[in-house]
């Protein structure tokens, strides 16, 4: 066979057109860039007015874009992806431990869920006990300090000022005890 780029004879698989990856890359860079490319459509893609497939708003975008915003993109992906939640091979029951050591539970419809639909388990437990959503200013304190122990008897509802005061006092007592011990 004859290489399409360097014109040398070579032995290769049936249907191959180049003797090496180097010749293939050279050919692509010379013949398939810009106007010489068979996919050339006259330069930069010009935005056109489209209708969002999710919210039906009109917006301006390049032809391949289907949705108007990241919010609509999330809804589109939820609707058309089949491997989400329990259908995904990596699904662990909608529960994981975050970088701070707190247990997170997936509750997408919760008003204080994070951007991927998770809420800290200790907050959910306290909300269930008191029968309402917690305010953003309310803190759920772990009495024994174990962030994974979310039993109601280990949780205490505090406001931010009381919670900060508790931990400042505790830190002060620990520091004093270390100084007295030395």
C-alpha cells in the first residue's frame, strides 16, 4: 500500500491510508484545517435565535445548543440521562460522607439542598423531630462531637451565637488544662 501523505510503500491493515501516526497528523494539519476541511461551514458558527427545549424561552446560541441556561441543562440531563440515581452502577443509596466528615443524604426537593441535591443528615433528623425546616441561622450541634452520630439524643439545636460561644469556651478550657498540666 502507498501512504497518502509521504507516498512511501508500506505494509498495514486493510483500509489504512497512512504508514504512521506522524503522516496521519501531517495530512490532517495540511488538508483538514479551515476551508480545506470537508466539515467547513463558512467560518465561525453564527448564533441563531432558538427556543429552549425545557422552558420554551427564546435565546441566541450556536446551532448545537439545546437549552438556554445551566438550570435548564440540569433539567434536560435529568430527563434524558438513564444512568442517574439508582440506575447508575456507582449508586450508594443517596448517602455519602463529605470532606468535613458530615453524612449527606440525597433529598433533591429540600429547600436547602446543595447544588447536587444533598442535605446533611443531622439537619434532616432535627427537622423531623421539630416538624419544620430549620432556619439558615440555626445550628445542629453534635453533643459527643461525632459528626456521623446523628441520633436525636446526640443532637442539640442552637443558634449561631450560642454554638460559637460553646466551642470558644470549650477551646479555652482545653487550652487552660494543657497549660496547668505542664
